[in-house]
C-alpha cells in the first residue's frame, strides 16, 4: 500500500467530518416549532434571545468538531501509509465524531429545561474524554517506531504532537469532573480546550529544550 | 506545509458547502405535514402555489451558498499555502455557511405567517453582513504581503478581488438597513447581490486604469 | 484557469449528488411514526408491504439521481476547462438535483393517500423536463466550438452525447403528458428513461454512419 | 477511459458512505422527544440507560457501513478502470448502503417496543444478504479475466478476496435464518461478521497453500 491510500482515507474522513459538522445546525430548532403562531416581532426577538444558550452550544460543538478536523488533518500530514489497524482506529474516531451531535443536543435540551441538572453535561464531557483517548491511540499506533509515517518525517513535530496529545485525556478528564458540579463552566472549558488544540504543538513551546535536529 | 495541504482544506470545505446547500431543501415542507388528508389535486395545487415564497427563499439561499462556494473556489485558486490562522478563519467562514439554513427557515416561516414583521429578515441579512466580513478577513489574511499566495500569483486578479470584496460588507449593510423596513425587498436584493458576486471582479471593470502588469 | 479547476467543480458536485441521493432514504418513513404501538409482526409485515409503492418511488429517484451523476461524470470526462458561465450552469443543474427529493416525497405521499390524483406526478415529471433541459444547456455551452473541451477531445463521443441529449427533453416532455393521466405509468416510464440515459450514447448506435475519425 | 475515472467514482462513493454513516446518528432520538419535561437527572439517567439497545444497534450499523467502506476501498485498490457496467453495479451497491439506516431504525424501534417479535430483524439481516451478494457481483464483474484490474495486479490478493467474498452471502444467509428465531443474536452475529470482513482476506490464511507467485 502506498501514499494513494492515505488520499482516500482522508477523503472519506473529510466527508464524515463535513456531514457531522453541518448536521449540528439541525439542533437549532425554529421557535415556530416550539410556540407556533407567536410570530410577531416582539415575541420572535424574545424567543431568539432565549435561544442564545443553544447557539453557544452549537458554537462549541462546531469549534470542537472543526478543530478535531484540523488535528486529523495535521496527523495525516505525517501519516503516509495505511494498514487495517489504522483503518479501524480511524473508523472508531469517526464513530465518536459522528456521535457528538447527540450529546450536544442532549446538553442543549436539558440546560434549557432544567439548568440545575448535570446528567447531560456529564455525558457531553465524557464523550470528549473518550475522543481525546481515541486521538492518542490513533496517533501512537501510527507513530510507534514511525510505523506509518513517511521516511522524511519531521521528528520534532512528531514529538511535539505526542506531548501535546498526552495532555488531552487528562485535561478533558478535569472538565469531566467539573461537569458533575457546573454545566456552564463545562461548556466554556470545552470551548477553551478546543481552541488550545487548534494551536500546533510546537507553537505552544511544549519543548523547552531543542531535543533533536530534523 | 505545501500545496498538498490546500487540497484537503478545499475537500473539507467542498463537503461542508455541499451538505449545507443540500440541507436547504429540507426547509421546503410537504403540504401534507401541514394539512394532512387534503391531498386531492385542487387542494394540492392551492397548497403548492401557497409555497411559492418558500421556494423563492430556498432559491435565494441556494444561490447565495452556491455563489459563496464559487468565491471560495476563486480565492483558493490564488491561495497556495496553509497555516493555522487560515485553517481557523476558514472554519469561521464555514460556521456561517452552515448557519445559513437556520435564518433562511426563520425568514420563510415568519414571512408565511406574519408578512408584516421584520425580525427574521433582520437576522437573515445580518448573517450576510457577517459572512461578507469573514470573506474579507480570510482574503486579506491570505493576501497580506502575498503571505499564502503562490509565487506566480496574478497580481491584477488579486487586486480586483480585494476591490470587489471591499464593497461586500457595505452593500450587505445597506440590505441590512432595508430589512428593518421591507422583507420582500430584502430577499430580492440578497438574490441580486449573490449574482453580483458570481461575476469575477475583473469582469466588472472595477479597475478603470490598468494598474499593474502581471 | 486550468485542469485543476475541473477537479474542484467535480468534487463539489460529487458532494452535492452524494448528499442528495442519500437524503432520499429519509422519505421512507418508519411505520412506527404513522401508527405507533402496532409493532407486532403481523401488523409490521402488513405495514411494510403497504410501503412498497414508497420503496419503488425511492428506487426510481435513486436511479434517476444516480444516473444523472453518471452523466455528469461522463460530460466532465470531456470538459477540461472552467469559466464563470460553466460554474453558474453547473450550480443551476445542482439546484434541480437537490430539489428532486421534494417532488419525490410529494408523489409518494399523494399516491399513498389519493392514488387517483395527478398533481404530484405532474410536478415530479415537470422537474425532470427542466433537468433534461439544464443538462442540454450545460453540455451545449461547454461543447460549443469545443469551448471548454480538451484539445484531444473524442469528436465522435461528443457528437454521440449531443444527439442522445437532444432526445432528453422530448421524451421527458412525453412522460410529462402521461403524468396528467396516469401516475404509476409516470413512475415506470421515468425509471425506464433513467436506465436509457445510463447507457453511453455510442452504445445506442445513435450514429448509423461513422461520421468522423477521432 | 483511464485511471482518472476511478478517482471520481471513489470520491462519489466516499461521499455517499460518509453521509449514510453520519445519518445513522439521527436514529438515536433524544429522550426529550419521547417524554418531554422529564429532564431532571434521575429520569434522564434512566432514559439514557433505556437507550442502550438503540446505541448498540447504532454501533452495529456504523461498524457494518464503515467496514463496507473499508472493503470498497480495498476492492478499488485493485480496480483501475471503469465501464458503464461497473458504474451501474457500484450504484446498486450504494443504493443498499444508503438503505441501511432504514432497517436499522426499524429494528431499533421494534426491539424497543416489542422485543419478542422478529419482522424487523428479518428485514435487517435480509438487507445484509443482498448487500453481500452485490459486493460479490461487483467484484466478480471487475475481476473476471482481470477485466478492470490493473496490469500489475497482485494475483494472490485477488484470489484471497474472491475466496473470502464467497463466504459472505452464505454466512449472512445463516444470520438471516437466526433472525426468524432471536433478535439479539442477529444483532451480535451481524456485528461479529462486520469485524470478520474488516480483516484482509490474506490475514485469514484462507489460502493454506501458496497457489501463485505474484
């Protein structure tokens, strides 16, 4: 198998990411479907401002899935070969990506109806803990002894990614702890973490000493 | 990072545009879902002709998203390299593209039920003001000092795009003003603007003098 | 603009075709949503066999959209260059492709509820008349004086396509006439026509004499 | 027709697989839509644990469609050319892929409401029998006398795939038999079979003797 294979696994993953991220908008329900016939401007403005938490949850899930695409894209800059293990691990990762709209909708719905409750926030942040683990497993499987990386791989970038990803499950586990106590804090922390993982590992200066020349 | 990167950002964006533009059709509800059992021909024709405003809103959103795809395609003819900033700005743009079906549905619903009201038209045209700004920011980020453009870039085309895009937020702001007064005019003007941005900047003779040889 | 451009217009069109063809399955509603609590086997078998017309309409629309993809694919084997006109005509074609699930759902619903009525069949077959016209316009725009075709174009294949497509609007217009009289005949004829257009023009021996050597 | 054609048939298939696999998540309904206003934590946890069978059906369908994508991907590593027959057989295969969410939803719904009944499990496993047949027909059409394979084809891999695929319809037929008796066993066996087909034919040592040097 050769570089052409990576092309198709990327195309399929791009498709799944694209559909999953677009389906998120279906969670934003029209006010009309909730309270029909209340469609004069005054009522509509009030309805729309009542939807701001929904919009923020949509924004957070969009940012999370979008930035996971950026990370998937970044990993596959280095991954050059494909084997059955990688295909299956990638499928597992996509399974969780595709699942994200469900806990998002759950969180949105519960927070709108009973803001003092936490079950949905726990499911929501738990999903991200598992997602962070999947990203780690996929990356470590591919990068173990450079198994599926290119020959001219940028060793420093690989090490930077490995370090940054080590933090992933830990910090998402911390957010998971917060979810048992406070729902808005869970959403805001998830959003902040998404932005953190948008930055390339190297930009974060996670390597204080320069370990290896490429 | 190299030209191959642009390939994948384009593939992901194409996927998101394709899903978002296809989801628009879900806004056209079957008459059956509104008035069941009224399915003999006479009633159906009346129902269908009552849906013409919905069809026109669908057409406008389709044209808008489709022509934004043409513009995205045109920009990435010139953009050759990718960095984290571009990935994030592109994600912000896609966020708004994905959002378009929601204000479209809102506008459709409110115009059908209370045509004298304007809240939905304001949200609808406001979305396009923000979208036009995002296109400008993405383009200016990429074209600033030719940061992410190819070495053999067509300088005149770049200048033509920059000029045409300067008008974008201004004219959409004007439509935003109209939205506070008249909903049908908002839809028609949005449609006309979409067509305007379908034309390449150069075709519009925005440059009366020939500023630079390529 | 060069051959690379065709790549992206094809990718976007592939995405739209793929989403539109997959959304068709959403028209097959679960019996549960119609008659809840009737979920023992006897009732379910009866429900499912009652859904056979729906399944056949799904099959017809799937075949139609799928074979339109095959035709789009065949045209773009010959089309090598892109201009704004082609982008807009392609967008118009995709608009109609995306619209197909709506008349399909309408036809399914009306035929199930009042089989003696014809309004939905008229809308359904009318859509295909317009689609056949769009295919013709797109192809004649691109092939006029070989405007957007490659230099090494297969002239006989081009002529064969032009002839086969000439029949398109005419035969779909005949089906449109049938739709005013008989709904099942409309569905069956549409299905047969889809298969006809699956065959490459040359296979049909539309050219009795060998007009040109390539 | 040449290798470029395979590119586009793969892109379109990737798109259809990606949309179909992502639409599966829509089958997981929010508890809110079933029992509104029961959104305090205790009720929600109970609701969510009641959804575990739905989640497992989602998982099985996701694994099945995902692994069918892996198989499609594996076949098209060997298939290099395209003709009208392949386009139509591929469309038939995609028709069944796109259909998978429907029997999945049916199975989920019936098993949740009347677990002792089997109609949905029969439809579900029947779909997989037909799918396994379609995969066989597509592969035998393409590999017959190496019709559409590359010149430098890996003969042993081709034989291994042909042998592994021979088992497909037989084992799915066995599961189809089980479906008349026991629904949970049907789901578990379908899941196990999906994993079996994830492994490449060669890894299974289906060829005890080394029949041919490549």
